[in-house]
């Protein structure tokens, strides 16, 4: 896929499998990609981005920047902290790769207009995230 770019500061991410996961999401959720970058970085780096762009002085597992005006034609960035993925995978007793899949799905859902700030919206988003993860987590295993 020419419009999807994956950047990885470590060698633990299989870019080919991320491409496959995103392709499955495209088919399942019926959207196109104008431009999408998925960046896997350290918690120190994501903390800097979080502070610079969102005024939050802490690390987080994912930050999504949406540049689209059309929710069916994605233009955006997904930034994922590898360190926080490792922490979350232990905390939630899931594999590292399952947690990666969950966060990629979560980021794509944000780019498609789903939100998790209000409890009712969060429930809708989480339900779809769990369904997609159940259907596609095997890709990264």
C-alpha cells in the first residue's frame, strides 16, 4: 500500500503484518487512505509529543493526529509508544503483538471519527475495537 508508511525505532514491529492489518481494516470499515503514517517510538519521545501538541506532561500509549476533512478518506498520523505497549501487555495479560493490534485499530477508529472522551461514545468505540481485535489479532501473532 503506497499511502501507508510505518516507522519503527526498534526491530520488534513487523511492518508487513501492520500493512496486512490495515488492509483488513480498510475492507471491513470501508475507507480509503490518502496518507497514513504509523510511528512506533519510545515513551520518552511520545511524552515530548504529548507535551508539545496536547499540553500533557506524561507518556501515553497512543496519540492520533487527524488531518482529514472526509472521514472515509484518511489523512493522519498514529503514534504508538512501544514502551507503553510492553507495560499494557503485561497489565492486561495479553501478548505484545495483540496490544499493538489493539492500538493500531484504536488509532484507525479515531481517524474514522470515533471518540472516547464521553462514556457513551467510549462504549461504542470499545465494542467495535474489541470486535475488530477479535477478528484480526491473528494477523500479528
